[in-house]
C-alpha cells in the first residue's frame, strides 16, 4: 500500500504479522541502526564533537534521516506533523552550522557537531530499538509501531497499525505470506 500521508493508521489486526524471514530482516536492520548509534557514541567519546572531521565515514548515515525522519517521528509518536519534523530539525542544523561558522570560522565545531550528532543519535537509536522490538514481538507492518504496540500490550489495549513505508520490507512480508 502506498501511503497518502505520513500517518495513515489502520485498525489493529488489519495487517499480517511478519514471519521468520521478515523478523530476521527487521532484526538485521535494527542491529545495523544500533551499530550506527554505537559508532556515533564512540565517535563522540573520541572527539570534541566536531561534525566534519570524519564526514566521509558518515555521509551514508545522513541519507537515512533525510529520507525517513518524518516517518520515524510521525509514526513512532502517532502524530501527523507532516514534513514539520524534518523541516524543524534541518532549520536547527542550519542555524547551528551558521552559528559555528560565525563563532569559529569553521563548520567543524561543537556548536554544529552536538546538534548534528544528537539528531543522528535520536534517529538511529529510535529506529534501531523499534526494529529490534518489531522483530521480537512480530509487529505487523511498520516497525515504528512496535513501541506503541508494546505499550498497548502492557496496558491491555490494542494499538493501530501502519503499512510499512519502506517498500522492500512490505515486499518481503508479502512474499513470505504468499509462500505459506
């Protein structure tokens, strides 16, 4: 299903739970995201939070948040803020980069590095935990619904579901359900 907006929930039980292959894919993606989170933490421990000194190692890490940030925030928090999460976070990053340049004459400064690394850490931390949790409890559809699903189970309520906006995960789930 193609999403028409960033938060299009369906009733609980509408989507099929992933099988073992779908869960393994989610677990693998979760481990990758948590590894990226760990690398950011390790990077912060080893540097003075300068954002550009090893940018060549982190360019690919930038693609995920740019493409999926709104989904992570909107679906994860069950709020339909549209493009606002990405717009606000990019505005903060641009302002901090500008402030870093004005103060130090370089973007390679903690003034820019701290917000950039916090943005990366939030994205990869939230996404990684959600993927791993989705693999463990077999959350149907989007992994970003795994935390609300777990909270719903703890409260004894049901949580709405969301079709996964990442097409290949949905394709794997459909292929796996077609096999059985």
